[in-house]
C-alpha cells in the first residue's frame, strides 16, 4: 500500500493547480488513516487533509499474490461557510463540493506498477464531534511478490547472444 500512498501524494502535487486555479487549497496533509478525525487531539494535522485506509483480498495467481483492494479516502476539507439558502456566503460554502469533486478527479488519475487505476465506488458523509467530511471508496487490483521470492531474482539485461550452428528444421509460427 505504500506505493499507492506515494502515487496519491505525487498526483496531488502534480495536480495542485486544479485547486489553486479555483481558489482552493489541495490536501496539505496526505497520510494513512489512523482515526485522526475521531481523535484529533492525539494527532497533529492541518486541513485540508486526506487519509487513506484499505482492505485487500489476497489470492495466489501463478507465482504472485493479487486481488481486489478497497481504498477508503477520508477527505477533510477546510472549514467552509454555511450553504443554506439564506446565507449571504452560500457560494463560498458550496466551494466544499467543488473541493470534493477535485479530490475525486485527482484520485481518478492514480495508477502504478503494482496496482491498476483507481475506480470510484461509494461516497458518503461522516461526522465526528469536530469534523463533517466525506469518505470516498475506490477499488483497484493489486499484486505483490510472495516472500519466498524476495531477493531471489535480480533485474538485468543480456547485451549479446552468440548463436552458432545449423538450423535443423523449418520454423513456422
């Protein structure tokens, strides 16, 4: 999952202008989910923030493990103005929905060597005593080399192969 978190970090860095061009701030903190919204006094973080949790169903496929992974992104926007119809700042408050849309669109671009493109799933609201935010579920397929093969093989290249001898038969494809 470290490679997914790093790819998410890179995507938000690369797409920061998507936010800033709309007067919004991209997530200033991206980390694994450890209950930060429920226990903010136990963590140091700034808003807006994005926390990733995950679950994987591993299966052996050939000589690799692979399977579906569910990623849960806890997307905490910056504090916003009210959105009720009588608010003089409603347009400003609605920027939170724009921020959520941009978070989804950046996550749509994330892919990597050991996982496939992230695919949107369910999105729902969550609330704690301190925060009201969204949890965005994504799915992907992941793969990983089993422990018995770690450090068993190395990458390399063959620079020259000398082939000598006579052909014994006709090759057909």
